[in-house]
C-alpha cells in the first residue's frame, strides 16, 4: 500500500468515526441525555482533529513542492472529511435545539 493510500484510509477512518460519534450525540440528545450528547460531541471533535491533522500534512507537503497524487481514493477521503465536518456542525445545533426545547417544556 502506498503512503498516499495509507493517508487516505486514515482520513476515511478518522472522519467516519467522528461522524458516528456525532450521530450518537444526536441520539443521546433525542433521549434527553444532554451531558452524554455533549461528551460525544467533544469526542467527535477530538477524533476529527486527527483527520484534520492528516489533511494538513497533505497540504503542507504540496506547499513544500512534494506533489500529492490525487486519485479517487483521496477524493473519497476528502468527501468523508467534509461531510463529517458538516454533520458535526449541524448536529451540535440540533443538540442545542433539543436542549432549548427541553428547558422550555420543563
């Protein structure tokens, strides 16, 4: 396996894990467990940072003149990264809405 493939798979794995943690947080919020929801969102952010670190490494290499070949796997990895980021942002807002709704009905 090439270094590029390893990085791509690392991006997919870390992004996917962060996305899963965010959706677990949404489920916890739906069930009214806001402390756990926030804990899961924090875990998602931490996991996502590993994916972001790998992406930054790729960008740094390119900026230093070491061309990174762009193949379907890397494009797929970048897609995972961006959808994970979007999911986390939207789910954080939904958790906030669930929490606000709970406060108003209590």
